């Protein structure tokens, strides 16, 4: 059906926070996919914490005299495409509409909303900059830049950009919360390499498969090898961690990773158990 600003207001102005994505180019199957049969929409790049919104709105500008296309659905979560091996964000209960009005006319009068872009090549909007500032903090302590890695100013800048990319990937991979406790305050979360930075290749240093988003205390324990995780995601505590220290860090034998590791993630975690974990 066709949708205009009045129809949009009638159907969807119910107070829900929405993430709004403006498509300006055709998307490849790996980057954007809509299934009318299952009423789902998937994309390989979704630069925003899920906690910010309850609804997904995607607008694709008209081409060659055709109407604009609008997809509206509910946020769902992160899934792994078994065919391509890539991670996707998937929205559910998606409806497809045609629109004769442009983006600003259709959605511009309905705050509060945030606009996101699927493609890195697009000019970032204010809200995207806001996410980058809040979700990818530039503080060296939060970014955990190793002292040996930044011997020159140029090298420091390169490493900082690498760490920012890694942290952003982990916010997407772990849905902006601690992978164990579910804490969602970004300033308390650390991007923790499973296979240490110093032992990783350049590709491994920015791979979301090689990282956990952890609260500061858990990050310190994991980084120094006092805890690790088994193949099922259950926490392992080193025998060198005394009862008092474990209690101080609020450790519990029932702790586990909220989501399963990928095959690549399990390889990194095996390395951590074999080479970092203190038996």
C-alpha cells in the first residue's frame, strides 16, 4: 500500500523510539536483504546500540520514476548467516510500503527519532556522531591501548583508530551490553581481546570474533587470566583466585556468556584457555 505522512502518523506515531535508515544506493545481498515471506529485514551494518530504539524504519529513495520504498519493523537482534558466515542485524514483523513523499516530508516532523546510514561512504549525520562519541569512547583507558603499541604519535593514532574500530564492532556483536552481566552503561564497558593484542595479527586485532564486551572488573580478570570461558560459554575461575577476591568481584560459578561464540570465537577462546588462563 501507499503511505504518506498522514498514514504514517496514524499507524506508527505511538511514542516508540525509532531508528531511521536512509538508503541512497542499491545494497548487495550481504548488506541488505528483505524477505517478504518471513517478514524480516537483514543488514550487515547497523551502527547504533539496540537499546536506543524499539522500531526500525528504512527509507529508500525513488529511482527512475518509481515510488520510494519504506520498510517498517520491530528490532530483533544479531544473527549469523550460515551461508556467508557474516553477522547481520535482523528486524522482524517487517511491512513494505510505497511512498510518494520524500524522506524529510514523510518523517521529518516526528521527533524523537535518529537517522542512521547503512553505508560507510555516506556523510555522517549528527546522531551518528553522537553514537560514535558515546559508544566508542576515545579515552585511552577505555580503549586499552597497550603501552608497547604506541611508540610514535603516528603509531598512536593508528592504534587508537584500530581500537575504536574494534570497540565499535564489539558494541554491535554484544548488543551494547556486557557479554556476561548485561550491564549497558558504555563508560563502564571495556573492549577485551580474547587472544591478546600483542599476539594477534592486524586482522585479528579488529575482529569482533576476537573480543568480549566486559565490565571493567571482569575485563581485568579476563585480561590477566584469572577467568576464562569453556566451550559452552561457562565461566572458569583460576585456582589462583582466592575466595575473598572472587567475592569482591562478585563472581559466581553460574556466570556464562549471554550469546554463543562463533567458530572463530571458539578458536580465540581456546587460545586464551591454553595461553592466558592461569590454571
